[in-house]
C-alpha cells in the first residue's frame, strides 16, 4: 500500500483517529450502560423483551461511532447516511456480539478478538451497504480493515488492568482509528 501523504491526508487521518478514539470510547460506555439497563430489567421483564437490548446496545455503539466518523467525513454526499448505516450495522452485529459477551468472560483473549471483530465488521458492512457509493467496489477491503482494527482494539481495550484503563482504551481506539483512517484514505484513492 503506497501512500504519499499530503497535509490534507494527514489532517484527515488525525481527525479520523481522534473521532475514532472519542467515538469508540463514548460508544462503549453508552452501549455498556444500555446493556446494564437491559440486564437489570431482565429481573422484571420477560426474557424476549430484554433480548431487544442487545440490538439496541449495538445500535447505540454503531450510531455514536458512525456519528463521530461522519465528522471526519464532512463534505461527502454519503456521509449523512453513514450514521444511520452505522447504527443499523451495530444493531445487527449487537446480537451475536452481545450473546458472546454474555456467554464468554471478556478476559478470554479469543472472545475479545471475536467481539471486536464482530462489532466492527457489522458496522463496516452496513456502512458499505448504506452508502453504496464510493467504497462499494472496495467493500471487502473496508470490512477487512475494520475487522482487523476492531479485533486489535478489543484486545488492547477496556478489559485491561483497571489502573491502566484510560491508557489501554486510548491505545486500542487510537490503533483502530489509524488502521481504518489509512484504509479509508487508500480506498478513496482507488480508481
């Protein structure tokens, strides 16, 4: 992958990375709150109703991440649809990711890798389908960049030692931002 980076390219990657750090950090906190609320309500509501909190949790995560990514994509015609597509992808991937999270402890490395990969791939896949434009021809690459970045982000992220939580979150989400930002830049340059 040959990238000759201009000042605008570097600005985009930095903006995208900052948006990813803030977006994923806020999204995981809000999504976790939605999931916790669902678990509390499971004590009084029917199980099928509380099961709706898994896609809701995913939609919150996807919507927040997509909203912050939209900030970095400003000026693109497809960028508004990006937010809604991200929320939809989060909702769809929230179910398998949530089930995995509920069944397997998050300190199991393969579970963390899978959790990050599922969420990121679901959101990226929906972004491609929802925008059906600039990145459509390169959809496999966009989903691949996000899957790898999501797995690494989850591995380096919040399940680390509590004392190091702010640092591990920044490293994981920052790495996600750099990988997907460079990936987006590369995709935009393809004919």
